[in-house]
C-alpha cells in the first residue's frame, strides 16, 4: 500500500513532463569512428567491418535472409532515437529506427539478427519482428552483436550508393540489394565509469579519466532482484546485454543461462508496457537532476551513444587480446566498503515457472552498482 501511495505522488509530480519528452532526442553522430559495419541486404550478401573508415574490409558474416519490410509497431523506446540511427544494440539484435508511427506512438524499425533466430525462440519476451529482419549467419554475442564491432545507440546508418554514403531518411524501407553502412562512433571525451547509489534518492555519478565527476541524476526506485531477460542467455556475468533509448540491460548469469536486471529512465517507466517495473524488483528506475532534462529517455550518456555490448569469452585467446580486454564493459557491486564482482545469479529458463522467492532480493545487499567503461590502450 505504501509503495502505491509513493508511486501516485511521483506520477502526479512528473506527468506534466511527458508531453515534452515525446520527441526523438538520441543522435550519436559526433566523436571518433572506431569501426564501420557494411551489410548487403541480399541472399548471401556480405557483412563486413572496417577499422580504417572503409579503406579495408574484413568479412565477418553473410546474410541468410534479407528483408524488404519495416515494423510499424516497434517497442516504445525506439521513438526516442532519430530516424536513420541505431535504435538498439544487443548481443542478440540490432534495431534501426526509420520513423515514428504517430497513431500508435511507437518507433518504426527494421532489424539485424544473429543466426540463432532463424528459428524463432519459444516464449521470447524481448522485441522481435521476424518479417522486418535481416537474418545473418553471425552468432549472437560476436562481431556486430556485441563482439567488438557492435554499434552504439544513436549511431548513424547510411545507404551506399555508387561509393557514396547517403544518410537514411525517415520512412526508409529496405530493398533487396541495398548496401547499408553503420558508422560506429564513440563520443569524446569518453568516461571511465558511472556509479549508482542503489537506494531511493541515491545519486548517479559519471566519472571522467581526469577524476572529475558529474551528478547525472538520482535513483527513484532501486533494484533488488533479478528476472528472466531473454538475451542474457548469450552473455556472461556482469556484462552489458543490451542498450536502447530506454534501457541498459545487465546480465547476472553465465552464458547459456538466464538472469539479469535493467536500468531504465522514469519516462520509459511511465509507458504502459513498463507498468510492472513499479511492482517488480528487477528494474532500477532513474530520474534526471531536478528535472533539468525531460524524463531522460534517449539522453546521453546512459541511454544514448555511450554504452554497448562488448564482450567475448574467447577474447583472451586472440592475438590482440589486450585491446579486446580493454574494450570490455564490466559491471560490479559494492556492499559497505567492499567492492566485489557481480554475483552469479541465474534462473531456470521455463517462463511458466514462477521466479524463486530468492530472486526478488538477490541484489538487495548491493549498496552501489558500477558500470566500468572500456579503457584506452596505454600505448
């Protein structure tokens, strides 16, 4: 009962800001280009990456099924990214925003999917649009799906036309043979960490490499539990599973098992599809400092341009292992004065089974949660 009263008071104070936050705000065009992705939207079309702005390309996969469609009823948070930009980057999907469905107040997207999704998974609870997806032979959590070449939310997407890159415009629909190019641009300067005080009213602090700190916002509702988030099956403990303009998804389970939690802005928490975030424990809900921004959806650095999935368990075996390890994100926790790795918290995969009672309090002892950003190569 107390929680419902608190929620009602919070909504009464914030609801007037919703209209002002409806327009897209996430654009990630400025910074340093670290990699470029090129996809030929055709059967057996080449998927390649370049680390020198397109001079040389390395093939990382092939298209198994092309698309000539878009999804007019995408997930709500897709609308907070500008058309022609990456709307979500995950170990198990990349979504590109190509417009706004004003009637349903949702983004319009097409997607790229890893090979695991050629057979639609049962009881999958994340956004999936089979008819508007480019299916690839690239495994989940590798290459462009979180394996070192994943884009950031807000990165620009182009059509390659006679060796010229033309920005994708609103209402674009993929055609067979289209050559799509994504510039993966990292902002500059780039932070080293963001820390969340995991309590009501706790601060959210961004730290730069020079030691300076900025208070980004505050914790409206702390996270204390974990849930079954489908994509956590493909990544490891304490790693970024996905990001979009309304979420940072973090895994607490090893590869092959389910378990994780999500950090979301209050604007997204107020959308109908996220109503459960106010009564379940696997979401942390954030608000901006003194409402100086709108409701934070699509706002840098948490929900635009700065965070992406970047981890492969076999990176340590690669010739460039040092660069790969420095390029990982890592999430850890702190209880009292003790910093520790994210605990291994895993759940059964049967959605028909209720969560075990311990899951609701699995992270209750975490006083602080920290996301460590990739570090530059010291050389």
